[in-house]
């Protein structure tokens, strides 16, 4: 009888499963335990179901990893009404540069909320063809392109600016999250950072920079770099640069 009761509870829980629930639970699990803690069996236990019940929502581990990326970008889209999908003609009424800044900042904030997932922003993008990526990812990419087109760039320069903006935004996140602290429990700053592991004569610049890299630079530097990139594609009057 106890086994039957437990089976009934599992069946009821399974009946409430949805893709959103599976992905948000997987995201919370990875936030807590890292990517190494994620498996179909572990996620099923977290949800109180059998592992086979999850294959309806994720065909395997790779699909589950893609789902984590989807969950982060879905959260990003839901975090601001300015990122909600809207007819492209409405973008004509927006401050394209300000909206581009806001979009890049939201990508940065979403990544910092889920640092354990950040490696997937690189590895899954390298492994999954663009047209097979989650719709939430494509919607953010579409908005970036639409905002750059709103700036008045021609198609070629829009593509160049898009590559530069995405590379800067994601690269900035990777640098911000680079592991620098060697021993978190050590109160002595130099030992805490492991500076004794860096030969002063061989690596003088890196050794001098490590203390600064241990602290996040924040959104001000992110914005300054983005402006520098955009200015590269515009002349001083805000028109598309021709050189």
C-alpha cells in the first residue's frame, strides 16, 4: 500500500510537469550545484518524478543544456517590458542606442544571476546551428539586429556592428566571471589571490593586474566599451561612418 500511495503522488506530480517547470527547476539546480550536478536522474529526483518522464521535455543531456540557455534568455525577455517582442516598425519610436544599452545590460545581469550557465553561452552556441537555437535566444538576437538597423546602418555595417556588440557583451561577461581568487579563506590579500604562483619577472603585467581582475568592473565599463564600438560605426553626427 505505501508503494501504491507513493506511485500515486508521482503520477499526480508528473501530470503537472511542463517544459517551463522542467527548465526552471534545472536552472535552479545548476545555480545551486553547478553543471556537474545536473543529470536527468538528479533533475527527476528534484521534480519528484521518474527520469523517463523528462524525455518528453528534453530528449537528452544536450537538449537539457540547450534548455538551460533557453531558460536564461527567457528570464531575460521577461525581466523588462522593453525586451518583449513587438512589431519592428514600433522600433522607429525608440531611442535605438539607449535600447541597445538596456538590452546588453540585461544580458549581462542575466549572466551574473546564473554564472554556472555562462559557459554554455559559448559551448552551446558553438555546437548548435543558429536556426536550431531556442526561440528566446533568437528573439534577443533579432532585437539587437533590429536596433542596429534602426541606427541607419546598411546591411553590411549592421552585420559588422552586430558581431562587435555580441562579442563585446559576451566577452565582457566571461572576463567578469573569470576565476581569480586562489584561496577564498585566506585573509592575506596576496596569498588569497595566489600571487606567489606568478613569477614577478616572467609575468609582471599579469601579476600587477590580478588584484583589479578580482573585482568586477561593473556596468559602467560595459557601457563605455559598447559606446566605443558604436562610435566606430558612426561619425560624430550620429550618421553611419563610411570609413
